[in-house]
C-alpha cells in the first residue's frame, strides 16, 4: 500500500500537509501526539497500524500545524486550530460525512469536532483518550514533564516513550524517541502537551450524535481507564471496549486486538494479517549506510560498486518499502535493525 501526500491551506494561510491511503468511505485519523506523515509511514509498527485502517477505508491523516510537514502553528490555542484543520481536511476530501478516529490527545479534539458537526460524522472511534486533561496526572507531575520537554527535549522524549510504551523493546524506544524529536521542536511538543492537559470536553459529550466506540487499555500508563469510562458514560449510546495491556501508543502491545476493535467500531471485519516486507542482504547493507547519512557515491566506495549500482539499490529499497525519501529509508532501518 502507498500513500499520497498533498497540502491544503487554512483560512489564515497556514499550510497543512495530509496523506491519503486505501479506498472506500473516508476515515479521518486525527494525530494523537506530534506526528510526521513521511517518517510515521516509514516506522514499521506505525505503518502496519495505518495500513490495517486503510483496508476498506480511504484513510486520511494529517500533520497538525507545528508538526511534520506542515507549517508552524499560528498564534491560537490548539483546540481552535484543530477545529479549523478538521474542517479543511474534510472539505479537501470532498465528502459530506466521514468516520472519525481520535487517539490520545486527539480524542477530546475529535469529541469537540463531532459535537460541533453532528451531521458530518458517520462513526466515531476513540482510543486512549480523556474527558479532562487535568485528571491525567497530578499537577506536580504535569509541570515536571512539561519542563523536561521544554528544557531537555532529548531526555523528555525518552521519558514520554517510557510512559507511552513501557513494554516496548530498547530498539523501539530509541527509534520512537528520535521519531518524536524529528516530528516537532521542543517548543511545539511542550505547547501541544500543555494544551492536552488543559482540554476538558465535559460540556461537549452530550452533543455527540454519531455511533461511538470507546476503546481503552486496562492498565494504560499515560491515561487512566476511568477517563475512558467517563467518555463512554457521557456519550449517548457509546460502547466501551477494554483491552488488556499497559501501552498507550496504539501500535505497541497487542496491536492485532486493538486494530480489530477499531475496525469493529468502523463496521469493518477483522483485519487481514499483513506479511512483513523483507530486503535482500545487499539491500540491508545499503539501507544501513543510508541511515548513516552516506551519499550514493560514498555507498559505492564503501561497497566497491558503481555509483549507478548504489543508486539502483536505493531506488529498489524505496520501491519495495513504498517510500519517497532517503530519510524514510533511514528511519525504517533504525527501527528494524537488530539491537
């Protein structure tokens, strides 16, 4: 499966990048945290999650302003900007109704948009979210995390990864920490996290009219199950699916069970289990060197091959993995190499 990346403009001129994959009725996926359309597609676990969502749906993802391929965020609160982004993304899709999937931080944002645009949401699926950000953690802990992200983004991204994916292996944690830092600056990450803590959609819940599925992992380290229960209780007719596990990130832990729960909420059958893409030994060597920042000429010198052969290897790797850039190849290799 491949994705197509395009841009749209908000009313104030801010450019927002979005990606489209799959076919079928439109499914808008609001980013749960900082994001990068290209690097997220290159991250094997993340891409597997997206491809499962795009099986039977036209999956539309976007980088909110300040993240990934989009322009810097305008001087407005995150919730206001996100409402404008969702308006623009749905308009760009050229449809009057969409399925809407919110995860983590985007859950309260998805709730607010669904309540404001009841006729535009066909189905609403919410994973790992909250009603009130103030209840996620104690005030002292929230301030500590915000300060760490702002002053030491490298360490902050590692701490957040430990919270989001406590059961992940060392390779995943290192790659995901880097993924977060490449998706947003320290200032943007801090601003986004603070906005999440400030969000409270208690007053919006009653306005949701779409059939809603709330999904939460029982021992989520980042967001307590009580918040998922609160969402389901506050939205008329909503169902609650509680899955085992500690991970907050949707593509860590028992991903198959989560994918099937999301697909059930969308009215889709269980996902087909995809086979992992493999490269030849030579292609893995070339991907390793790409991840080290070597040019085609330098790769050719290192492997004692022609520069044209090195270029061909890189192009075949990109084609096999469905990537557009060397940065995606590098991100894929860092996330999959043996530790």
